[in-house]
C-alpha cells in the first residue's frame, strides 16, 4: 500500500514538472501553435513526464531511501547539543551575512557574488564556532568536557576539575557501580552513551537466558542510578559508524569529552592505556580495598577443593580471594589454621599462598 502511494506521488511530481515545463515554453513563445494546440502540447509533455517518472519511480524511491539513511547516519554521529548549537550558529551567521551584504545589493553582479560568499562564509563560521565553543556555555546537563567543582578550604576557594565518567556495558551489568555511587566515592557526572544502551537492550532481548538476565540486570542498575538524587546521570546521544566496535566508540567518546572510562573489562583497560585514555577499573578498586595480609599471619579457612599442584588445597576468603594451601589436599572439607607464606598480586586479583598449621574442625 505504501509503495503504491509513493509511486503515485512520484508520478504526480512528474506530471507537475511536465506542466511547468510546458507552461514555461508557452510563455517564452517557443510553442508556435494556436491556443488549443498549445494546451494539447502541454498535456502531452506532462503525460510523457508522468509516464517516465512512473517507470523510474522504484529507482527514485530506492535512491531517496539511501540518501535519507546516509543523512540520518551522519546526523547520529553528532550529539543533540551539537545539532542545536550548530543550528543557532548558522542562524546567527546568516544574520551577519545579510547585514554585511546589504550595502552591495544594488551593485550588479558584485552584490550577488558578495551576498553568496558572505552567506557561505559566515554560515560555516557560525556552525564551527558554536559547536567548538559549547564547553564555555553549559556542562552538567548539556554534554561538555569537564565540570569545574569548587572546594572550600581554610585559605579560600580552590577550583578542581572533576572529569565525567563514561560507563561501559560490563560495569553496568556488574552492578557494583550503584553501591559505589551510594558511598560518595564517585564524583562528577556518569555518562551513559546511547550505543551502550543499545547493546544492553540487545543483550536483554537475547534468546540465551543467561545473557537475557544479565542485560535486564544492567537496565535495572541504570534505573537505580537515575532515581538516585545523589548521582548525576547523563545520556549521551553521540554515536559513530556502526562498523566500529563499542569499546572503540567508548574510547573515542572519552577523548572527545575529556572523561574517564569506568569499566571492569581487563582487555578494554589495556587498549585504553595504549590509546592514552584514563580508566577507572572496578576490579582494581575491589582489590585495593581488600584487607592486607602479611607473611607470617595466621588465619582460619575451609579447604574446599584440591589445587593444581600435588598435595595443594584451595580455600577462599569472604571477598573471593583464593588461598593456595600447601598440603591442604588431605583436609578438603575441613576448617584449618594456615600460616601465610607469600602474597601474589596480579592484574586479575590477589592470590595468597599458605602452609597448613593444624586442623580445627575435621569434616565427618
């Protein structure tokens, strides 16, 4: 039905164009016939154009759709604020061009050239200046690079820069970001890119139940963050080419906003370091706040399974830290006292090595 309507509209445009051309030819004296014959010629021209447009309507429709999609794709690369400020800058540029070109309007040819160049030049400058200077207009609600926070000290006011934090999909699904925000350790605006929201929705709609639950959990965490009055959440509409991976989009956005990426993805962490983008890793934070254990200390743990090496047993602290107990394999299921021999800190977490001291509660 829609295709028929579109083809009818295109055909109507062709007929209208034919009528227009026929009338213009008649007004310029190019039709050397009587009034009725001229009318028949105009009708013939309009019918010819109508038939031509009808025959090529499918191609015109396809080409039009491609142009609209290309325009939409380019437009999505810019944030809503960029578009608004660009439009305002264009209007201001046109007003300036109009005022400058007025004195030359009465000069033949020169006035037209000056007017055309003025509109092109000041229209371009209006767009460029307004979008590049957006940082000087407003930030917290409107998507700028940095926010200036004033901190009171005994000697007076001291300005500090609080950078926006761009959240990736993994840290949203993880959920700990909500609890961290409640403690007040995260300052500044939390930026949620729309392409991250799109990925979350895609995961939430997955046919795989595990992925679906993870995606829905991520969406629930976002709702919690948005309802928290202590947290300033900003949805960033700027997007990039669909062929670019989400991680690369995050790094590009972080560079443009001058912000930091909040993640718990180890691989993204490494790529960001390589590209010079600052990263706040939730896993690193979790490791940093774990209790410090020194060699020689004793602790009570339960051996739950055997280790990789012969005779080893594995135990875990409440925070998930793994303890490798030498000679602990024979005590699987028992609560034992162990003495810490060494602590190994890695990017993935911390591992404690200990030796068996004695058995407290032997499993039956």
